[in-house]
């Protein structure tokens, strides 16, 4: 099943940034719009109240109602626009002056009595026929002894169109904020994420032949540094593993090739002419020996490969080391006698280990000691316990080895020059198996030359 593709990080981040920018601009816009609306309303209210105050004084002190009635056009000229309404009337009578060019209907208005100041509370909101709101108030005064009601109103046409215009600008600003942030964010993010793309390109370029190439980290931002470091470290491990694998398979092919070649050679020679039954029997016996050797190599390699893979299941149990050493020595008695070598055993300890594996490690060491010791010398097999460690040692006299040779003894397929020429029985795997067994036990195998001409192998087990 194909997994749904996630939207790109660039797209998601850009959208998020743009939304934030848009919301910020919209918030600022709403705030400014509301402030502007409040101040426009206040100005319009002041104008209405100011006009009422002005005409109240005019009618009270200078202009009588009769004079006004006879020439109303004086008054009409005093108002500046058709958005203003002004009505002068005696209470309950038809108005003396009625300026209402848009025929707006006024809401019921409270009358502010003579001598009282009209303020914002006296104003009422109504609606002009065009749907535009208006603000109106009525005050009373007296002109020549007669009570007069003055009503003034302002239809907020200009204010509303100003606000509508402002709204349009805010919408535009919000849209622009979204677009500009999206565009800039996209460009910047793409630049910022370039190291990631480089990493992907680099990874795509990696192949077994090009495992040594590494990501350069100078231009990597701090956030990606960790990833790039981990990636490089992974390549290091892969390259190392791959190298070992290549080396291992090359060695393996090489090791198997020789015995197989010799097997084929023997058979070809034998087939050239008719042989006697004895000759065939000898050939089969020699072939069997070769095959046994191949089988040993394969078994050893298999063992090492398995030990590498995981912590193989160890069947630990308490062991008497003296008994184990005795057992191995008895097994090699015949071989030792052949080379006139004496096996000397010393010490005792109890150790928790896998008996089969311990025997195998010990056998490999003792077999080596007998094989490589000088003719007629002694092999010391001993165990000591000290500082929470149990140490099994196998020492023999033998060739003097250089430090570099000594450090390679535990490597797979490493064979000393002597053994290489000496016998076809040497595979260079015995000590590698010892090292692997020690690793499985959390223990350590080491080798030293205590004196020139002596070589001592030690297995050091930590005591539980
Ligand atoms: N006790 C020893 N004295 C001297 N040289 C040794 C001793 N043990 C090992 N070596 C050297 O170390 C090499 C590696 O030993 P290792 O046991 O791994 O392989 P091997 O003995 O050659 O073959 P095999 O796989 O049959 O054990 C030997 O070839 C030998 O040169
Ligand atoms: Mg060996």
C-alpha cells in the first residue's frame, strides 16, 4: 500500500508564517478601524451638539422667530451640506424651519430643557433612507418669550464612506501580508533547507564503491549538524563493516581455493592413467583429509560469523578450571609426546562460563602451544585469580615475534610465516575464535612475550 505523501515542510511552514502575518495585520487593522470609527463618531456628535448650542444662543439673544419665519432662506444658507438636518419648531406646531434634504426620518428624541446643556447622552441614533446611520438631538430654548425646539441631526455619509474606504485598505493589507510573507518565507526556507537537499543528494550518490565520501559540515546550520554528524558516523560504520566483509570474503575465497585446487590436482593426476586399487584408496584417503580441512575452515568461519552476529546464547555454569585444564591436557597428550613436549598444569579456580566454548578456547591455545613450541620444551598451563579477575594462561617457548606480528595474532586468517610454510593444516582462525569466545563472555584474550623466546597467552575473565 502506498503511504500518503505528506505536504512539504517548506509549504507547511510558509503557510503557517503567512497565516500568522495575516492575523497580525488583520488584528492591527481591526484595532485601527475601531479607533477611527470611534473618533469619527465623536467628531460628528460634537458637530451636532455644537450646532445646537450655537443656534440656541442665536435664537435666544439675536434672532426672533418672526424674523426667521419671514426669511427662512437666511437659515438654509447657514448649513453647509445636504447631510445635515435642522428643524426649528414651537412645541406641538408645524416647524418654522425644516431643512431635511434627504427626507430622513428621525427617531423619537428626548428634549433637553432650556438651561440644561446637551451632551452625548442626549443624542440618538437613527437611519437615513439610504441605510446610512444618523445622529440627532433636540434642545429647547426661548426666543422672544416663546418656547422653541431646535432639532439637529447629521447623516454620516462621509464618515461611512471614509470607513468603507479604510476597510478596503485593510483587506488589501491583509492579502498583501499573506502573499509577501508566503513568497519571502518560501524563498528563505528553500535557502535554509538547502543542506537537507544536499544531504539527500549525497546519500543518493553513496554506493559500495563510494563509501568513503562524507558530508561537509562547514555550511551546515547548527540544527542539522547533529544529523550530518550522525550520518557521517553511520557512513564510517558502514565503510568499516563493508571493508571487513570484503576482506573476509576475499580471505575466505583464498583459503578455500588452495585446498580445492589441490583436490582437483590430485584427481586430475590420478585420472591420467588406470591406477591400482591401492592407489585409488590412497588418493581417496588424501582427498578425505583435504575435505576434512575444508570442512573445518567452513565450520570455523561459520562459528565466527555467528559469534559476530549477536550475543549467542551462552550456557554459563560454574566450572572447576583445574579439571578443564586437565581434560584438555589429556586430550593433547599424544600430540605433545610426539614432539617431546611436557604439559605442566598449575592453580585452580571456579569460573562461570560456557563449558563447551571454554574448552574450545583452551584447546585452541594448547594446540597452538604444542604446535609452535620448540621441540622438547615445556608448556605451562595455569590459572590465577586476582582483583576480581580469573586469569588462565598458556605459555610456551617458541620463535621471537615482532610487535606488529604479536598485535595481529588474533586477526582472522593471520598466520605466522613459519606456520604458513610448515603445514597446510594451519588456517589462522584458531586465535580469532578464541577472541570471539572471550568477547561473548565479556572477557579478554591477550598475548605477551614475557622474555625473548617465550610467548604467553592469557584469558582474563571478570568474576561476577
Ligand atoms: N603458542 C604460539 N607460539 C608461537 N606462535 C603462535 C602461537 N600461537 C599462535 N601463534 C602464531 O599465531 C598464528 C595464528 O594462530 P591461530 O591459532 O590463529 O592460527 P593457526 O594456528 O595458524 O591455524 P588454526 O586455524 O589451525 O588454529 C599462527 O600461525 C602462529 O604463527
Ligand atoms: Mg591455531
